[in-house]
């Protein structure tokens, strides 16, 4: 069977197809009552939930900047498109509720690709209780573009900002650091196909990020979280943003960073430092939290009991505004490296970095 082209279906035929698919599977128990008017009108209409505060976030993903079509399936790309937005809601202590999805589609894509893309979006939406209530479809002349605007809600007492960190706070992170960037580095390597099975964990971390909504909800219930951010651009970059907003400094203990055995093995194969992946790599979508030092164990226990996700204390907040230090096992301290920046001097985009020349 020949693939069905987008031009044969047309924009409005595609919208009707997506509307039918999304209406079947992305309005869930607890979410259905919020959607008064979904796809099909000029705006979606949602019912507000009591005295909760509204959260709004948006993210755009551009082909060959944020992703490459040969680095995963369309379904994985769909999941990732929504997941990176859900991670922002998680970092604020909230619950995601509804999203609109905009796509810029190129001539070379098929209807089957778009079906799979939206299947991934729908899977992620179902996993986290998000209703897909609208969006836009346009033709893109050069590259696939994906953009999501996501709504969420949070109780005022549980709203967490980047600006609340206090000197003496413990720095906690969920999960492990560096897996996603190590997975990307492997896929960029010319010999990555023969390493794919060995490093499946790392490639999955890059292609299928797992937003930490339940983890953050458990953490904020303790009342001990003062500030938080999701690690999208690397520990070095995102901790710097949190410190700037809070007007504090930080010290990170190199030996405490939770780096998986798979990440360390990949770093060795690529002749790279695992610390490089953990600090500067980005796209982990783990939580970085500044919590009251005397309650760090309570936060760790609450998250682990609720979700099973490991939590690690990696350092503390200081009163040395703007100073971020990495303490090595020898006791020597060095400036903490930076994370990824789209408009940084000489930074290549994550999807466009040249392959590492090392053999594997």
C-alpha cells in the first residue's frame, strides 16, 4: 500500500482526521468535566477548577535543532513534544490539564507519519491526564516544526517558583543526570547502530523523557520545597537560572551527582567525561529542588514512597550571589560548567552537533 500524501488529504481533511482521533482518546476521567468546547471552534472552552491558579507554558521543537527524524520514531517524537511541556508544569508544583498543538508539516511527510506523531502525543496525554483541545496545522517549506501550549493548575500553597531558594537549602535532584545527552551523543556517532541495544536505556532517555509530575506533587506536599526548575538545558545552566532568580549561589559535590552505569559506560566508549554529560548535556527533564536542609530526608522519602523514583542530594545553596562551584573529591573547587544555550557563543544545537571522532 502506498503511503497517503498530505496533499491528497488536504489541510481540512487532515484536521478532521486528527479531530476524530484525538476526540476518541485524549479527554480522560477527571479531565472531561473541564472541557466545555473542544476541537472545532475558534477557541476551546474550559471550566476553571475552584480556587486553583492557572499555569501556562509553551515550547517549540524544530527539526535539526531539537530533533532529527532519523533519531527515533514519529510516535516517540510525539511523546517528547508534549512531555517537555508537562515537565515545566511539574517544576511549578502543578498538574497539567489541557493542551493545543501546532504543527508545521513539510511536503515529504506522509499521513501515516502524522498519525504516528499524534499517536505519541495522545499516549503522553493519556499518561498524564491532559486533554488535547485544539491547535493549528500549516505547511512548512523546509523543516518540521512542533509547538505546544499547555495549561495546568496548582493550589496557591503548592506553587513553586525559581526565586525562593535560601542559603543553606539542600539541592535535590530526581533520577539520574546525563543519560539523555549521552544517548544523543551515541546516536550522533557514526557507529551508533551497533551500540543501540547496549545503550537502549540512554537512547530511551533522550527519545522518551518522563516528566516528574507525581514526584513534584509529593515533594510540595511536605511544605519543604523553596524553589525548583526542570533540567532541560543541563544542571549547569538550569542551576544558574535558579540561582539568578533567587539571588544566591550554590556548591555542587561532583561525587554526589547521580550518574548511571550506562552513562559512565557510554562516556568511556566516547572518550568523554560523564561529568560533562551530567552538568552540561541537558534534556534530562529531572527536577532540581532547593529544599529546607532539615527536611531533605522527608522530601526524599515522600517522593520515593509515592513513585519509587530515587532522589539525591547533590549540594547546597550559598549566600555567595552568582557563584556556582563544583567541589571535587580532592576538595578542589572549580566553576560549575554551563548548560546549553540556543544563542550561546559558538554553541551547536543538540541535534546538530558533529559526531565525536572517537572509535567505539
